[in-house]
C-alpha cells in the first residue's frame, strides 16, 4: 500500500513538474493550444500559432496569472470580400502578400517580379527570457527569425527580426520592420509623442487615435529632433498621470526610422516600427541577413508617470553601456558658450581653475581645438590639435585639469567634413554625394559617407589615436546636420540605398570598438541638441545633450518632454549666462535649480561671474552632490507642468524611499496669490523625514524640520514662492523609517 501511494505521488510529481517549472519561466509555450505566454513584471504578452499557421496576437496588458484563460489563436474571418483574413487577423509579423491591407512588417521584391510574401510559422526556441520564432514564406526560402526578450523586472518586451535570404538570388527589401504591436481591440485611444526642431526639442503632443494611420518618423538619416522614436497610448479619459493603462515603446535605432500608429476599420489599434521604408530598397544578397532595430515596448497601469518610470529603470539597467553599474554622472563644465571657437591653452586653463574651485568634476573643451577650426567654415575632418592655439598639444591643459582634480573631455564631430579641410582636398569622394550633382552644405559642412568601410576605418583610427595619446575621459560626440544627396556611387547601383542602414551600423561599429579598446571612456551623444537620442545610441553613450536651448524657462518644458521617454540620469543640463534664448534673464538660482533636475553641468563664462555668483554656485553644487543619486537614479513624479499654468514642480524618490528631492518653479506671480502646497508622492507613509529647503535668495540651505511621509503626501509642502522666476528645492532625508 505504502509503495503504491509513493508511486502515485511520484507520478503526480512528474506530471506537475513541467507545470512547476513553466510557472517560473517568463516564456512558456503551451503545446496543447500552441500559444506563447511571455510573462514578467506587471505584464502578460500572449500570441499563438493559428489554424492557418500564421503567428497571431492574443493579448498584451496587465499580468494575467492563469494561462488556461487564453484560448488557442483562431484566424479571423474575412469581412465581406474586401478585408480578407490576412487583414482582419492580428498577425505578429505580417508579410505583404495574400491581400494584406494593414501596414506590413516585411515587403520584398524578388528578382523575377514576384512581390508576394506570406509568412508562416516553422519552429521556435525558448532560452530563459528569450524566445526565437522562425517564420518562412510559404514557397520561397526567405526566413524571418523573430526575437523576443522579456525583461523580468520591468515587463518590457524587446523585439527584432532577422531577415534571412536563403534563396539563390538577391532580393530587395522594400520595408523591414521590427515588430507589430496590438492594443486591446476597441476605440478611444489617445496617442502621445514627442516632436521639435533645433532649440525647441521635446514638445509633447497628445491626440486621439482615429481610424487611419499616423506616421511618426525620421527620413533624415539620423534619429532627428523632428520626432523622437517613442510613443505612448492610453484610453483617453480613463487615465491620469499616475493611474490607468498605458502602452508605450521606443525604437533602438539612430538612423531613419518609422513608427506607424494605425486604427483599422475593425477597431484594432496596431503599431508597427522599424527602418523607415522611405527610399529604403535594401539589397539583400543571397545567403545574407538583415537585422532590424530592437523595438522595446511596455505596459503599466500607473498612468503616463508610471510608463516613464518603467522606461527610466529599464534604460538604466538594460540599455546604458554599464547597465545597473552605471556611474553617477559627474558635475561637468563645458567651455562652448563661454568661448565659442576662441579656444587656447591659457583661456581654457583659466576657466578650468575657476570650474574646479566650484566643485566641478569634469572639464570639457568644446569645438575649435583642431585643424583650422577658427569658425564653422573650416576644419572638420582635420583632427589634429591646432598648433597655433595649443603649441604644446593638449598635454599641458589635460595635466592641469587633472591636477585640479577633474577629468578631461573633448568635443568631436567625426561624421562630418568641411569642404575647407585637408581631408576634403585629399578625399572629395568621401563626402556623401550623387555623381555630378551639387553637394548641399549645412553649417558649411558635408557628411562623410560612413557607409564606406574605408571612411569608417579612418574615423576609428584617428579617434583611437586621440584617446590613446591623451588622457581623455569623455567625448562629446556631435552631429550637426542631416543627410542630403545620400549617394554611394562606389557600390553597384542596386546596393546604393543600403547607405541608410550601413551608415548607422558603421557609427555603432566605431563606438563599440572604441569603447571596447578604451573601457573607461565615456561618451555624450549630441546632435546640435537632442537630435540623436534613442535606445540605440544610449547603449553606447553614458549621457545625451537634450537641446542647445539652455534658457532656463524653456528648459523646464524641454526637460519635462525629454523625461517622458528618457531617464534624467542621461539628461545633461547646463547653467549658462543670461540673457539667453528669448532674450530672457532669470536668476542664477533659477538656472541652477532647473539644471539640477538631471545631470548637472555649467556652460557659462566663469570669467564674468561675481563673487556672489561663485558663492551661490559652490553652495548649490555641494547640495546637488548630496541629492544627485536620487535625481539620476530615483523615481520621477511630475507634480506640476510648466506647460499648464505658471508653476512647475517635480519630485524624485530614491527606490528605498530614504531620500526624496523636490524642485518647484514659479514663472510669474499674479494677484498676489500664494502657491498651493505640493502633495508629494511615494514616500514612506509612516517614516519621518528631515525636510530642508534650499532657498536661492538666501543662497543656502535653511534649517530642517521633521515631518511624516503621511503629512507630506496628504497635507503637502508649502513651496513659498513669490514674484517672477522664483525657485526652490527641498531635500527630504528619512531619519526614522517605518
Ligand atoms: C552643436 C552643439 C553645441 C556645440 C556646438 C559646437 O551646436 O549642440 O553644444 O558643441 O555644436 O560647434
């Protein structure tokens, strides 16, 4: 009897074992129903192989714990004779063929004139949190390997596709997308996205989703400021900033990209993103593959605020070059707005002395140090130290900076060339051009054709030499124009359009090799401001420059927009001189408070600062160092928006709730009205916080008071702001935890 019950128990155990194992696994395949369940963080993402062998989307949203609830995928019927099952069925990665009228994920022209592509499931492989599914055309040897990675902590799903041409001939990819995402079927969605122009980046747009298609894109060859590759969707009216379902995503690609947000006639919202199909025509030789950019997407039920926080955490832990080991950003000085092109050893040393005395940790020399670069008409391409301005090379300046206890950084713009340069005189063919056509200059410069491997090698070698021969900790990598005349005459005609992809692949290649060879080197991505900020470049850059507009009031809106998609950790912000953009002059305190909401820098001419300015700067820089861990790596809550009314405020909370920092700004006071208390978020309710106020007018931190988390969240904190352009920061340190 005993033996029998043991055998029964063992049998049960063996039956249950796969279930126990699978319950813990973030990726499961349920054979009986042929469905895949991706399950992590707060989300479930479910799709299956349907009756027609298509890959069909089933669910994406808040975590559903019971796999049994999901039925097998069943293709949807045609709608009359017009919308065929190809169109009505939500396919995970549809090829353009068999009467597809929604946005395709892949469209191919074959050399025999065939343009029909129907992708069916072949097999799959699960490896921990990774899933690879192979699809194949029903007749031709074109395979697509879909990769899914689900990130356990944040519930972000990353998708890309490897398109493999196993036919004997080359094919042309007219469109190669990374993924199609589906929202729960229905209407009433609202789309948020970020647009801008030079010095006016990161403007948040909100609009209802209607039937039809909305295109977010860059055709410029780089990420661009015009639109950033990020989206967020929610149900209009059912969500506020901290509550309600939000689906969001971002592309990891720094070349031309596109995200289309489509509402089909069948109440299905679908988002497709990847390479921009405009002028794409990618030539894929026989036996070759093309990998699409990663498309990351997530879900939260904590409103748009929660969506940002999930992305911030994901970026810090999974995207940035050192992931969760990313170093706290140092306080930086950059000489650009102080000197423009007028750089020389003595001038830079004088600025470095002053910067070090304030508590600056990194000194960066900007444009003008190389070749014949005395203005923006010449020199790009000639990356040797200007012997007139630096007769002894960079050595004496760098040594001086290091003796002052700072590290040294340098500005470069590797992808560009001025026609007035030795490099252009030697290699006019290296500039991007169409044979016999004019070459359009922008800021007096052309683009190098970095799709060429010889150009790539040239750039890698001078950068490597520069960093090897000089003690350089940091490069500000700039990119000050977009593509024009994107020709590549040196390769056969059919392959010339590959420039759109190859250019960016080679930029990544240089950055990857440089970083590998110089593991301590840090990089800032800049493109005349925020023109190259995306999850592709952020895998290779510790920080980014959001905008050339450093005027503090504008900056509040710019920074707010930026943080919808990207973490304050990477957001470089400078305090600069006034009057600045808009002819506006605001106090130094206001400028510091604004810039302290991300990674703090100074870009002012310190030679012009008074002793009071210097005293204030020393005090607030020391203050910033006591809060920066929370600002850079904490949870961001938007308390009041600079675009609605005249108050803006933000709050940062350390993940363990032991510290919180608040910034508040009054743009203009009217009718003598006092500002209402700010209701803080996410504190330890039972904890006691020591609250100190950094008041710009006094220029120092006032005595702390002790208040409970419950009081601070429910009664709030009085900002006591008056007049025009007043600002304050509060630091809350938990002295008595719950
Ligand atoms: C761009 C950058 C600026 C500065 C200049 C130098 O505009 O955004 O910060 O580096 O180039 O030419």
